C-alpha cells in the first residue's frame, strides 16, 4: 500500500472515530438506548484498530518514530480509555458531560498534534 493511500486511510479513520464519538455522546446525553446497540458499540473498536494498524504502518514507512507521534499515541490512548469508561461506567448527567469533555479534549489535542506534527511548547 502506498504511503499516500495509507495516510488517507489513517486520517479518514481518525475523523470517522471522532464522528462516531460525537454521535454516541449525543445519544448518551439525550438518554437514547440506541447508542447501546451492538453495531454502534462495536464500530469504535473497529475504527480504533484500523487507526492503530495504519499508524504503525505509517511510522514504519517513515523509517522512524518522531517524538510527536509518541505524544499523539498517548493522547489517542487517553481518548480511548476515557471514552470507553464514559460509555460503560459513568452515571449521572454532570459526570457524563465532564467525562465526554475530557475525551473530547484528548481527541482534539491528538488531532492538533497530528496536523502540526510538533509538540506544543517545544521548539
């Protein structure tokens, strides 16, 4: 697979993962039980797996792992853990909102690092 095609797959999957997160978060806050249906519950896992595999393949194609990639991976890991906890274990509207906000911050930070290819505050 060419580098450009792999990069396109990685970026598209990252955007789809964010869109599914927003959809599930909106349904959670609206009190919908539809977000607990199997296809909606499994889709983030599939997208996460594709995102991680494509990311590993991209770093191999780059010939090394720049520091900003490690930060992006840590932020993605934080997003996945926080969003997973939010959808499975958090009760109460205020707590759900706070956990969704924390996941959103991690996702946004990962996207910012991905687009800038730098670590904020480091020259």
